[in-house]
C-alpha cells in the first residue's frame, strides 16, 4: 500500500540529487555562503545545495544512522562503514542508529537491543488501515500526497497515537497531527523566502549567539559535530529564520535543541514549519521570549498541580525547600529533548504533536510519581534534588511512563490547565509591572505571537522584507501597511519600556499626551538643571583603604560633590563621602535626561539588541515608507541613510 517513509524519502532525495548533481559544480561543502546564496528547491520539500548525495549504501535496521532521514546522513562516515563491510571487517559500533557516538557496547540488555526501526508489523498495519479507511476516496494506491493535511480527531486516532507511530511514518503523521502541514500550505510566503531574508542578518547579537550555540546543541551527534556538517547548516538556517520571523521571540537555546532533534527525522522545510506550529499553537505565547514568562507560568501551574495530584510529594518539597522549577523548566523548554532517551522522546512527541502542551504536564507528573516513594523517604535536600534531576535519564520503558503519567495526572484537561495558566500569568505580569495599552494577559491568545509583517509587491511574486529594501504595498492595502508599520514601532517602544521597567519599576511608564501636561515642561527642566548634582560612572574598581577615601565598583554611579582638584574629586556613594581619582570615573551627560544602567550598552547588552534589532528597523520603515527606489545613476538622499551610518 505505502512506500515506507524512509525509503520514500531516500528515493526522492536520490532522484533529486542525481538530477541536480551537475548544478553544484562550484562551491564546497565547507562554503556556507554558497549554500545560503544558491539553494536548490523542489515542489515537495527543501533540498539545500549542501544536502549529501545519497549513494547506493543504505544502513540496515539498527545500523548507525539507520533511524535518520536519508538527506542528513554523514556521507564520509557511511563511506567508511561501507568500505569496512566490503573488506569483510565489522565496522564496529562507533555510532548508534540516531547518529550519536557510542561509548560502550558491552552488557547490552534486551531493551537496548530493540531498535526504533524494528517496527511492529501489526501496529503499522493498523495505521495503514486507518488511513485507507478515512483518506482514500478513490481506487488505487494511497500515497502521502493524497492524505489530507489534517487528520480528523477521533478516538481511534488517539488510540493509535498513544500506542505509538511507526517510525517510518512519523514525519508525515507529525506534520498532520500538529497542524504544521496545514500551516505550511496556507501561508502566503515560503521557507525559501524566509531563508533569503534572514541570511544577510548575521551581525546582530542574536545571530552571533546562534553561531556560538550551533556546535553546543548536539555535540555528540555526527550530523552536528562540525561547522560543515549538514545538520549544522540546516540548524543555522532554521534558527535564523525563526528569530527573523518572530522578532518578539528571537532566539532561545531551548529552541535549538528541539530543532536539531527534529532535523534528525524530518526534512529542513518541514522542521521549520513544525517549529512555527510549536511556537504559535502548541505552547503558550512568550514560551521562548527573553522573559520566558510563558514557561515560568507553566512552572507555577506545575507546582499547583503537584499540590492537588501528589500531596505527599508536595509536603516533602516544602519541608526541604526544593525549588522544582530549577529542574523542570529545562524539561518544558526543550520539550524533553536531550532529557530522556531518544526512543522515549519520540513516543512523548507522538502525543505532544497530537494533544499539545498538556502532555508536558502529564509526563512530568508521571516522572515525579515514579520516584515519589523514594523522595518522601529522604531527609537530605541534596539527595532529593539529585533524585529529581536523574529521573528522566533512568526511564527506558515508554509504556511504563505513560501508565504512570495516566495515574498521576488523573482528570487533567486543557480546560483545567488554561484556567491555572491565566491566573499565574496574571500574577507574573503584575510582578513585572503593568504597561499602558496592555489589557492583561490572555494565555490562550495566540495572536500575541507576532510574525514580522511581509507584503507582496505589485509586479512580482517575490516578497519585500522589513530588513531589506521594500516596495510599496498594493494601493488597496496602503492603510493596512501603514497600520502595520505603526504597530511595529509601538511594539518596539514597549519592548524597550519593559526593559527599563525591569531595572527600575519606580519610574512610571504612563504617558500624558494632553496639551496641559506640557505647560510646566520648561519650568521643570530649569529646576532639574539647577538642583541636580553631576554624577559619574565608575570605569573600574577602586578599593577603599583610608577613612577619607570613597571605594566603588565598576559601573557604580557616584554623585560628584567637588571637582576643585583636577586629579582627586570628592563624591558620595551609598551615604558615604570621600575622595577618589578623577581618572577612574566618567562624567555622565544627564542634560534633560537621567542616566539608567538599563540604557547603558556597556552594562546591559540587551538594550543594543532592542534598539538596533527592533526600534531602528521600525523607524527605518517609517522613514522609507513611500520612498522610490534610488536609481543607479545617483539622486537625492533620504535622511535615513545618514541616521543609518
């Protein structure tokens, strides 16, 4: 009936690679710029120019890399394995079926000898029969392109998902149960355009952080072990694309772990859309934002659920003052990637892509319940903390975990979860301080995840991007475009306001735009200028040795009392007065403004990202709105070009 997914992907990739083999006559595997500038695409999926050309060697079930999607196979390692097999020598167990290095192969248990590619024929037959019955409306062989982008949620489908998805069918099923395939098909822009838009954005702090984390994500996996590895290059493109598409979210290290794991089993373009679905639909808003407020709220919800479902454990955690979120926040942020065994993780994700974030709570409650008796019997806080941290790594039987999760979570539903989330999210927002224009948190409002606006030009099917050169929107969409530009500016200003509010919540963020409010502006300015003492920022540490000296630390703000001596000034800090070397400080320019460490890029690097990454592009779009493209022969310059320089 079906061509197995792994074989299907292999054949498709082989044909694509063969037909395009001569297309990439120049550009080496290590030249990443060539990859980003010259991507090869087909109608079904992305096929980057750096994708390996599949040879005739296909790893057998259980062999190294056999569980991975063929396009990510490390061809140099596979060639070495093939040579050793041709010579009649055992290639050894350097890598497992997922591409991870294997430290030891001795004492293999029956559990470890079971490979993910050893599928249960009866279970696969049930899936095939279900799809045939629900999807095949015409005679002939049912192929994946004939299966709907969404699967009807029935009790039968839920039963099949919980029993486990056959590994060869996992990628296309995940795309459909999660809604990622529907999102991909309904979008009016493509992943290729996102890659091109984000490819030139390599100078921001966010892009630099992505580069730093690429080789840290899955260092023990052959597909991500070097800068030129196929997985590394795909990971870079997806993370940069996500940070570009979701400026409010940006980049979070937890995202990299999820994307890298998905890339082992799913093609690059589908991985991107699956990650978009996770961010927009499967977890609450702000899960991966700079504040992590979404996942922080979930940690409070988890703690409340433990009070209800595991009261004995709750008493033990309170007695020993254990902060559970120090352990579980990483579990939620990475969706258990790199936390549990890969075979168990795939089974968890089968359920997660079908039911959403409620699965994270069920699994966490199940994991903790498995150690409940041991934890409640301990008197040492360190032993309890270590036991909780070690739980995921000890799980090898997914079915046992799911059974325990079902017992522990009881009647937990999305409705109950959402009610708890709204309450705790409101508390967190109150702690951070209310901002004007925000009507309070709405945990379920997915519109809080803002995509970067993208508009069509009138003469082309290509898109203009905010960080690139833009064309005017269609005349009928002019007002919509102007509204989007102002909305971007407002959001950029709010992000900066939140940043300053986090440093000093005493300052009010409410703005009075009335005419009457400006009547005393000049008087207030004069009074401030008269009464304010000059202040200076410490450039380095100065230790106090005598009573008449003033000690301080780097970046401390010192009030200047006297500057009569050119070399030694008198100042005040924290109620203490004394002299200090003048060359150790820098006078602050506080004319018509007040210094804040939140706005000092030498103290807080975040403000640079907020200004250059969000505010400047928003201002640029306002300045450039309605501008005609400059001719190659020269012409008038717009003020923005001088601001940009």
